[in-house]
C-alpha cells in the first residue's frame, strides 16, 4: 500500500510541475500568438484587447486590477499579498522582529549569581591586604 501511495504521490508531483511549467510559459505569450481562434477570441474578449498585443500576464494583471477597482475585497487581498503589502504578513513580520530583539536582549543580559566563590575571594584578598597593612 505504501509503495502505491508513493508512486501516486510522485505522479501527482510530476503532473503539478508540468502544469506549472506550462502556465509559466504561457504567461509570457502574447494573446495574438495563440493559434486556436476560439481560445484567442475568448482571451482577447476577456482582456478587452482588440488586437491581442498583450501578454497573458498583462491581461491577468489588468483583470486583477479591474476587479479590485470594482470593489472585490478578495482580489485586493491577493494584490496586496503579491505586492508584499499584506497587513497580516506585516504584523507577523513585526512580531517576529520583536521576538528576535527580545531574545537577543535576554541573551545579552545574563543574570549573574554568586556561588560563593566571589565572596570567598573578596574575604581572602581582604585578609591579605589587612595582613600587609599591619606589617
């Protein structure tokens, strides 16, 4: 059973990798270069382009912006994440920086506990100095 699961998992990973590489390559493709007329027409209509002289990535970004402008809060959140302006992420980053600074301070300020050795040394040095002064 485990080996079947491992094989299936490998197949799934390879399929996802292939899909990701295809989508990545398509993002740089101009809509006008799509060979299938039906798909090209659908993409041009969706992108609002008459000549198809935009890349799919540009069309997607334009669509995201248009949805955001129309008030789609989910799309605004996606855009903010893509731009690195996600408020939740910023809060988490700030909390992390505070924790790191706090741990650095705690490491720098170690409490000193006298185990008695220092006191014994002071007493013996004090006795030596007293003996020297009396001589």
